């Protein structure tokens, strides 16, 4: 799938939830990821929405650039992820996003009005290959990322409240984000309001932009105090909800948690292909989890192009099949299996054991596989690709012509399993094969180089 941006600039105005300041937000087409720009400063400051730029998670997510901060970005980020928008510039003339109605729906509607357009650039995903887990023993909060072909997310919450009880929400696909998640509003419990107000927060909070939950019966004095705190002439409490409008969903709080997690995980910088399970999530936990995902993504990106095979993946060639194509035999056959073979790429495996003949002299008491033999293993793997292009491969051989840009990065020792990848750098012409080779052990590149060989018919005379 390709990247997306918006077709034209659009704006929305409102107040910040915590600052109470009026602010205008303008979305503009972009070409360099998602970028916020504070235009209220003498010299406009750009903010990169990255998990490592987060400086506060108190009732929202705040990022920093230099000496300046930008707060409550999670609903905007969630809307962008929900619509699959990769490149956009967001100008804001204040230090906090407008809270709008407490959900991401106003931003979604605005962005749809601007028009979401596809670009001629392929989108890069963070693909979850192995489980990644965050767990906080004190709070019991747990977030897990699991492999999946698409993005899906589940949230589970339980605040011990009789009003809302334990809740569960699930988004099976981002295609359902607008209908099932975008409209879920932020929520707060009555018992939290006074503390938040004393901390200088929720200055822009209102019954129109948050669901206020009374998790116990309030006395007359408590209702009067709440009315004064909210700046209303009167408040009504229906089924434990302090609001003049009904809940948009029976499990609206759990759905809003989905919205928040999606917005916070957007801070890894790439859309995710994986299944997210969030038990008792919150901004602090979301950000810590996002840091783990970011580390995994950077590691994955560093090893981009590394072959990945599940434990159930069956080899396409075993040792006897390999012997049918290559002339090499013990102790010089350096491939055990071929896991992948296409017109341009081949991947082989070699299990390095302590019984390898070369360990007798390289080195006694400190067995290390010679680098040149790692290159030999690559060459033999490349030979499978080269010989797969000719009829009767057993009647042909491949010979080294040169090695270039060879690098050895880590030792290879007994017990290591080499993953040997060879890719054509140019089409095979006149029997000349020019390939890029990479040797992996686990998630490390241990050696690499450009190898050139020639296919030559065997002289049996």
C-alpha cells in the first residue's frame, strides 16, 4: 500500500482541555511524515511526534522540541492513523491541541473534507514477527504485540466502578476506525475532578467534551460542589453519567482507550502490522510500550531484508538435494538447507558444529570459523541460484572471479546457525553472476560482501 496525504489545507478551532486556551489547528499537505509546527512563537518551532520526544503523560501526551512543548496530541495522531494519513503538516497557534468534543471524530471529519489522496510512494510498516510485552507490576497494566497480517487492537479496562463495570472493546481493522472508535469521547471520574482542577488541569474541560462518570451516589452537597466546579447552573446524573447527552456507545470508555492507544503507538513513526492487546492501558504505559516497539522497529529496519522463517517453514532443498547440484562434499560442503529460491534471491542455512574440520587448526582452544569460509558458504549458496538457471545443473560449476567490499563484523563459533542470503545485483549475462551476500547469526549481520562468479560447463574429458 502507498502513502497518503491530504489534498488541501483545512482548519479547526477550539480550546485546549488542560490549558483552556483558544487555539486553531491547520492541517496542510505534507511530504515528510507527520510534523507539528507551533506558529504562536516568534520563530515557528517544528515538533516531530516521536515516542522519544515525549516529556509528560499526565492526562495526555506531551512532546518537546528544544525548550517548547506541545500537549494532548493523541487524538489528532489517532485520527491520522485511523485514516491512514502518513504525510501532513499541522500548524497550531498554541501549546495544546483543541479538545473539540473529546474524541477524534471532529479531526476525522475535517481531514475527510480535505480529501485523503494516495501518493506514488510505498508505505513502510513495522511488522510484528515476535511477541513484545510491557507489564507494570504495580498497576497490573499489560500491553502485548503479537504477529498478525493486519492491524487489530483490543482494550480491557476495569476501574472497580459499579457505573461502567469492566469493559472490553475490539477493533478488527482500521477500516472500521471511523465508525467504531473515532467518536468515543474522553472520560473522567467525579472523584478525580477536584484533584485535576487543583493541579491546574482541565481548564478547558466541559460536559460537552468529556464523559463525567459518578462511580458512587453523590450527596446534595457533592452535587452542588460538582455543579460549581463545572461552571454549570445545574447538572443531571443519569445512570451514573454526569452529562446532558447519552453515551455514544455502551462501552464508550473502553473504545476511547482504543483511540488513545492508537494515537500513542503512532509515535513509533510507522503504522503497525500486528495484533495489540491492551489491559488497563493509559498514556504512561502506552508510551513505555511504544518505546519497546520503537526499539524493535529500529532493529528490524537495521536488518531490513533479513529473511524471516517461522518454525513451521519447510526447506525447499535438503542436503541430498544440494549434493545433486553442487560438487562439494565433506568437509567442504558449507550448506545444510535451502529455505528460499527465486529468480533473484536464495537463502540457505548452515549449522556450525564443534566437529567442523577447520576448527582443528582455527584455533585450538578458541574455535572461530574463518571469514573466508563464510564467503565460501555464501558462494555455494549463490551457486544454487546460478545453477538453477541452467539445464542439468550437475554438469555445470560456478567459479569465483572476485570478492569486493567484504566485511567481517562478529565471530562465528560452534553452535551458531548461519543464514546465508545471496541476491543478484544485476541479471546473469554470459554466465557472469554478480551477487550481494549477507551472513546472519540470529538478528546480527556477521559478514557481508559482493561476490562475482561464472557458470562454466564441467569438463568431463
